[in-house]
């Protein structure tokens, strides 16, 4: 429970320090590329998870016996 309290107390000063550290580590040009890659990865993950559910229901419909379909 102590960890949640510590994570909840991040303020403006800490966020500014984190952003400055990221700028020093990666540089100004790399950060937009990293964020774009992260966004594309999340988009693909959502697309695959939604597509996987649709495919599962189609496969289940094919697997059911014909007597139960009618």
C-alpha cells in the first residue's frame, strides 16, 4: 500500500524533472519518434485483440453441430 501512496504524490516539479531527463537521454528528435512508435504499437494491440475476439466467435459458430444451429 505504501507504493501506491508514493506514486500518487507526483507533482509538477517531478514531471518537469522527468521530461528534462528524457530530453537529455534521447534528444529532442527521438522523443516524437518513440511516442509515435508507442502509439502505433498500442493501436496494433487493440486491433489484434478486437480481431481475435471476432475470429473466435466465427470459429465457434463453425464448430457447433448443425442440429444446434437451427
